[in-house]
């Protein structure tokens, strides 16, 4: 009944055909609505659906194509086959407000070689995502931060993390007991969208500040929130991982605008991907629902930040992954003789997430929203190979500024909004995670005034036109950390020469203060012992020409000293403009006492306490088990796996690959020199 199909459903078409339904068809559809409401979950979703059905006689129900026609009249073309965008040349819509729904799904720790359509070994693990990407726009040069918190900061603020005090992002910088977050003076994406009239909801990982309630999502622009705040938790009971001095509080809170947060106490033992999908479906079904005589006609912004595919990879429920039925999806991953089972556990987690995403897509279609919804999917950062993720043939991984840490899978799927000419295409212009905010705001309202201080760039027009020859960006900051924290938690301002950072300017990429990392083939002998973020010395500087060397095999820093100096000078400009870090030392004892009493991770600073009065260097030092390092995790689980199959040209010793990633165009545009 709509949504994203199983790959064998050859007759499936995305969206609706726009024809009027007969009475019999309408009755069948209503019956299907009731059945689906009962199937996809109890509570709010079922109530909204059933109320919608009950009110059919009083509410005009539009088909998906009728809804799209009202919100998106046909574009006016200025030339043969030239699609136009609001605010570019001709407007698609009659007013500046588009009212398109927006669904953004962020995957956690998915590397370049993890998305099925770009993978050498888990090709079939993401059936839903593969289908969406094949019929959407693949962002082949999508860049993000190298770890979780800064990536989410950029997405939500449209700024580089170093420009909002969140640039210190070494491994373990932002932890469950960190008493800081994105400054309250910085407006976030949902706050902008509320001004335009959107209903906003977030489900999943927050991870940008939770020490005080003012920093939680329901106080920062989201009408409703179901979130965990830390870096890592267990998939079923949502307890903090690793433990905090032996304590494992539950990390799951709910928030509603205008009300205090509450502890989520009714979802225990529901696998997190399933839980987040169910809540997302509930939010979708509220759109257009008639509840107590009031119909919600607001456009929806839904931010779904999955826990998957982050460790620990707790075994998914059988309805999301069944070894007896689904083993073929991971046939190329590993074998029983392989000492490292992490890739297989990772694959199962990914299949479970993909099937949860299909439920979200089905709900959009069922509720007549598919043709008026702009859907984007992106990973937050590169994966950690020892955890089962993989970035091959890109170099390095999570916490690195090499391509494996910052170039990740991303795509757009909007069958009713994207011009046919760009559906099923690849976009080779550089797109940065900070670009989502201005791009989505332009989609929502072409007349919305964007802040000149944003680092993100509006890419909407280029996306609707296809890859340009010059691109919207000539420079992209990949990361900048000018701060050092000593063992006593004293914060020092590093000299530029000792700082860590990287940026891309045209076809060149410069990295400063980076530990040399190899390439990690999926089953390479070095993969289980990757040093993502753990080994921090010695460091070197690197210069690459990405148009000739997309896998970063040839360091040109000595061959092209003038270019290296120019790139360093450009990085220095970002260093000079970086704001003072918000980082504050972990507050262990305060949290342990409160969370032991509450049983939950809850804010531990008093409401409206806008300043953290804890002195740097005067806090408790976390024990060895309090650092949320994303190192290897023994996840247990089944050991029966099919025969492994390594790509023919994949080296197993960390040496450079012999093939190019699919993000590399056949030739670079001449203007990119």
C-alpha cells in the first residue's frame, strides 16, 4: 500500500497517480488505514489515524497529488528542460512559503563502504535506502565532521562547530557528564522553521547539550522530542554505555514545548530503531489528522537521528533481522572462521535500521504526504572499522580528517518535488553538513532571510538543476581544534602550528596535525586494530589534489610547498575567527548521585542557570570506565555467518587501494583546478 518497496516488487511506483478514487477504492483505502493503524503501533499514531477515518465525512481528504498541486503549482520554465527553484530565477510556487514537509534522517557512524549502493560487501543490507537513492540525488561529495557531536552541531546551526564554541572534538570530548552545549544564543534549524509555521519533532540522538533543561530539544525549537542525549547506549534498555562508576542510568527523555521534560518509562525492551520509527510514524500521522475537531495543516519538520549503526550492536529482533531468512543480505561479509565478527553484527544492525526506515516511508505514503515531502538521509561521520563499520577505499575513519572520517553517504529523495531530470542522478558538487540549514530554509520559504554569518551555503537551486561546473562552495572547513585539555582539565589555547584542522579549497585538501592512518579494507588484517581517535601522535601535515587523488595516496605537502602555505594561510583565517570553546570538564560526582536516585540521565544543573559555575580543573576526574570512547566492543551474538568474499583488489595490510570510490567523477571540471 505504497511506501518503499521490496526490490522484487517490479510493478511498484513511488507516490500516487493523482486520479480520483472511486467509492469502492476509498472504502478499501479506509479499511487499509485502520489495518495499518493497528499494525504500526498503538497510542498516538493509531488514534490519529482512526480519528481521521472517523471524520472522513466532515474533512475533505486530498490525494497526495492534489496536496502537492495545492502547495507546489507547476514550475515555469525559462528554457527547454530548465527546472527552476524558488528564489533562483522563476518561482515554483505562487507565494514564498512552500509548505513542503521535511524529513531528515541521520545515521550514526555509517562509513562510505557501509551504504549498500556504494559498498563492496553489504550491497543488499540497505534495500530501502538503495531504492530511495536510486530514484533521488546521491550527494557524492558530501562532507561532515569527523565525530558525532560536531556533525550534529553543524546540521542544527548551519555553522562550523569552531564558530559556536564546539570545535574541541577530540575523542571523548563531549560525554554524558559534560556540562556544556551549543550556546543558547545560537538559533537552531527548528527555531527558524517555527517562524515559518512548521510543526517540529525530533526522535533519536540529541548529543549537543543536556546538562540543563534549557539545552534539551523541546526548549530549542522542537514541539515534541523523544531523545537520548549521550554518545552511546544499549539498543533495548537504553542504559548508558560505558557505565559511569558502575552506574548505568537510562538515557531516554521526552519533551513537549511548554512543559517540563519527563522520563520515558513506557518503551522498555523495544529495539531503538523500532522505537524511533514508531514515534516517527506517530508524528507523520498527526499531519492532517482531525483531533477534537481541529485539523493540523502545518507542514512537518521531522528529524530522525537513529542510534544505528553505532555500537554496541545488540542483536536486532527477528522481525527486523532473522538469520534463517536474511543471511543472504550479508553473504559477502564474514565467515564462521573469522575471528572478528563485528562486521556481521554491524550488518544486522544496518538491515534492522533500513527496515525501520521503510516503515517511515510507508507512513508518508499512507498519509498522502510522499509527493509533498523532501527527504534527506546522511551519516553523521565516517565509521570506525574496529566497530564493524568501513570506509574503504577512502583513507582513515572516525575522528580523522582523512576522507574516510569526513566524506560519508548522503542522498535526497523527493519524488513529488524533484524535477524528473535530476531524479536518479549523482551530484558531484561539494555539499557540507552545515549547508542543510540554509538549503532547507530556502525550500520551506524562498523569502526567508538567512543570517549572513552562517557558514552553510544554500544549495537548493543547484540540487534542482544538477551538478554545476563551479559549485556553490570553493572552500569547506572540515574541522578546527585550537584547544588542548590537560590531564588536570586545564584548557589551553594552542598556537596555530600546533592546532589540528583541515579544509578543502577547490581541488586541494590540506590537513594539519593529523596522525597518519592507513586504508582499512572490510576484512583487512589491520581493521580490527584501527586506532580511531586513540593514537594521537605523532602528527603530520598533508596536502592532496582530490581531483587526481581521491583516495589520498600522494601527500604533496613537500612537492607543492607554495600551495601548502596558501592552504595553511586559509586555515589560519578560520583559526583566528574561532570562538572560545564552550568545553567544560566532566562533572562526574554530581551526575552519579542524581542519576543513581533518578535511575535516568537527567539534567543536573538548575533550570535557567545559564552559566556553568564549575571551574576548569576543579572537577572530579572521570575513571577509566567513564570515557565514552568508541573502541572495540564485544557484542556477542550469533556466530554462524556465510562464506566471506573480499573484493579482488582489496589489500589486507592497510596499503592504498587500486580502485577509485564512486564519489570520484571520471574527470574534474576544468574550473576546479
